[in-house]
C-alpha cells in the first residue's frame, strides 16, 4: 500500500525554502511524488498526518564514532572485547536514528565493528541507520590514535600505525579488503589523545598521498582528522575528500579548501562538550579543546564567505558528546554565522554529495529513498528544534512516530 505523508511544513533540501501544506507519496521504499496536499487521490493509501510538524529529509551525520559512548578518556576502549564493542555500536546507532540521523559516516572504529554493523543493518538482522564506514584509522607512531602505554605493551592503538608510504598503502588495502567504504587518516594530533599537539603534523604528505591513491584506485573517498594548518594543507595537496575539524586552519588553508573543492566537517560540538565539562577532565585535554575552539567560529564564518563546501558532522561518541544528542551542532553552526537553512542543507544535501549518494538520499524528491524525519517546531524559526526529533522514517519504514 502506498503511504501519503501530509506535512505542515516541508523542507525538501532541493532549495533553502520550506513549503507549507505539502504531501509526500511513497511506494515501498521510494518517494513517488511531492506536491500540495490533495495533489494525489488518497484512496487506498495509508495517510500519515504530520500537519503539525516540520518535515525534511533524513539527517546525515558525516563524522561519528559508533563504538564510543562519550568516555572521559580512551582507556576503557582498550579494555573492550569485540563483542562488547559491537553491542555498544548497536545501541549508539539506534540512538542516532531516533534523533533523526538516518545515515551515518563512521570515521574510525576498532575490530572492524563498523563494517560488521553496516553489513548486519543492510541484511536487516538489526535496526540502525544506513552506514558508510572507514574501518581502522591510519596514524603515525606517537600520533593521534597511537597509545602512550609503556614500551613493552605492544599493538595498543585505536587504529593502524604506519610510518612509511608503503606501510600506508598496505594499511589502506587492508581496510578495503575487509569492506571499508571510506579511508580515514590522522593528518595531525588531536584533543583526546595524550602526548600530541593538535597543531602538529602526524602523517606526512607522501604517506597520505600513497594511502589516498589506493582509496581512489578502489573508487572510494577519504577523510583526514586535521586540526593543524600544515597538516590540513598536506592532506588537501594529497587529494583528500574531506577535512575533519579544521580548527587551527590558516588563511592559505581556507583558500585551498575553496579552490580544491575539499569538504570541511567542522564538529564544533566535540570541543564544546570538552570545555563545558572541564572540571571533570584532565587539564591537558581541556587546554587543547580551548586552543582548538579559540578561532574556530571566526574561521568558519570566513570559510562560509569563501564558498567552502561545509557539511555537518558531530564527532559523536567523543568525550561527553553522547549519541542521540548531536543536534546541538546545528545551534553551534548558527552561532558561527550560518543561517538555519544552511545548517539543514549541510546535514542533508551537502553530506549526500560528500558521500556520493546524492542520487539516493539528501533531498525529498521523486525517485529518492524514503528517508524522512519530522520535528515539532520549525527550526528555521528556532534552531533548537533540531534537538527533538518526533518522527523517523528510513527506507520507507517508520521507526519513530
């Protein structure tokens, strides 16, 4: 039976305008048509009344960590068994979908849990968002995902440690061997990682270029954890698809993002949550988060004016950054100077283009997959509405009503 969703307000993401009193006709898992309420004969249709809601495409979070649940540090992750990690990922993915995120790009996991969960969701063995996954992140010795345990503790890293272009190629090939969709690299140090500095360069240009060439040869995109200015520019020169965070970027880096068409995923909320919870955290972590946030909002305003392609990503799963609560990122983007409608487009159409899935998701239009969510209030008038999703349809099936 066809479904007819009647909408109070409809934001299709094909433009930056919302339309009133619209309806969406769905058959199986596809959108058949979109028009004014009554444009189709509703006889023999299941009518879903959302005339008091703001309706839009399913949200896409382009920077998630489904095996992390907001830990104060990463020590507990080293103690997880593979089965525990999978159960944790299943719970977190479900929370994200209940918040309206029907597609996630997961950028670094452990034990290839993200790949296993993606496969299980595709096979309908478990319920969860559509996943685009990276497998294990690549970093250097002493870099963002390497541990700082005693020297006799071997192979303790939250990813793959590589120190030459050949090692980078091999690690990239290993990820794709087991089914990764996207390559994740650590171009610089990070905030939650002890012993490094966000501005320091980790992987070299040559190492990143070697790994990215493997990704391109397999038809895949790539992303780079990158705070520091030089690491950002090295990754762009190496051919990276998206820069994650970009918080210590310089003017040259901003221009390069615009000129190369490289995407930026800002993840403001990740550093914000650490600063917000400062009294409970190690001073070194708070200090690094404050350093990263210092000019981030101002730089985002500049990059927006330059026309940089800016998507939506929350880094959800990092410290105090809980799954299902990443909607705060919308409000922080507005605080940085984005119009509310720009933030909605970032989490739908722009991210669908980043994932190279714009022919399937990201907008509400005939022929697209029926990923549709709704909110009680109009986020174009009050962006905090994005923190309370009340309806979720993914692939034509209702998961929250």
